[in-house]
C-alpha cells in the first residue's frame, strides 16, 4: 500500500480526495429531492466523471511538459477538447437514458471545481499520509559578497 501511495502524484491525490469529500457532502442532502435514487445515481456518476477528468488533466499536463512549447500548446488544447466532449457525452447519456438526474450529475461534475477550492483542507490530509512536503525555495537568495 505504501508503494502505491508513493507513486501517486500528491496534487492529484489531494484533488481526488477533495472530489470524494464533496460527493459525500452532497450525498448528505439526499433527503431534499423526491427522486432520491435518481439524485444519488446522477451525483455519483458526476463524481466519477469529475475524478476521471482530474486524472486526465494530470496525465495530460504531465505528458504535455515533455513537448516543445508549440507542440505542447496544440496537444493541451486537443486534450482539453477531448475532456470537455467526454463530460458532455456523460451528461447527454444521463439525460437520454434517464438513468440518473442530470442536474445532480452536473452537481457531481462541479466537484472538480469544489475540490480545487478545498485544496488547503485536503493538503492537511495529504500531509498526514505523505508527511511534510519538502519544496525548494522559490526565490534563490544571492550569495552575499563579503569583502
């Protein structure tokens, strides 16, 4: 288990945890709609779509950094379009099939945005699991010339 945790990108882990927490919080409000099963199914399909979109975003950015600047811009733009088309396809499939509530699916997909805002909280969870993050200084101090 520890090896799997070490190989997962820390930022992606924090984002996925945030999406999951958001889904659990939204699930607490299942008593509000009349169609409770449709709400829950749509919500968790949306949460799954958000989690896959987060993974795709991480994979795309990680791979895109290997290209030169011009190629990277085109690659990232194509991958963004693919991600959005996938999300729209999920929404259309839910609406057409009637399998779940499309509005709660949209609520689940918005978990990607909510998780980004929950990052300070999920960072604390990440620190518990991974330990303290050690990053290099962003600004290097010039060496002082002592004469």
